[in-house]
C-alpha cells in the first residue's frame, strides 16, 4: 500500500501564495505520475497539475503561469507552489499518485482564498 500525506493548505488573501506538499510512503517502487487535483463544493474534481514519468509536467489552463509543480524523487514528495491566488482557486486540494495500474489519493487539504 501507499500512503499520501498532504500539508500546506490554509487561508490566504487574493494575490497571495501557498505551497502544498505531499509525501508518499509505503510500498513505492515505480511512480508513473504524481500530482494534484482539486474539488470545490458542487463541482467535479479537476486536474490542477501533475508530473508524469518523473519529468513531464502538465497544468490546467486556469493555473498556468501561476502554479508550479515540482518533485523531490529522493523524498517521494511532490510540491505545488501556488502564486497569485484567486478566490476561484478555493477548493480542497488532493494529492494523487499512480503506480502501475493503481491510483492512490491523499486525504485532501483546504485552500481558501479570501479577503
């Protein structure tokens, strides 16, 4: 099994920044993808950013130029640096990891952007 532990969420004013972290532990041997989804109340879960095969990055159009995903392979940790935050970024952010045919999810961390 694989466990994902997220941290770094919170309340921030519009235009501010937050950095999310997600540490993976357990039976890790070949990570295919790792990244972040988010889900706001009443909306479907949507991809925010991910790293595929250790180096290819993909971003949602709504966060391009503002969010940066990175990964520390030695620590099996993925980060999401979020800058220029907007109220519409308010969501629960979920870390996920794909290993072979299995998908693992973190418990979610709340990000609230409000003045």
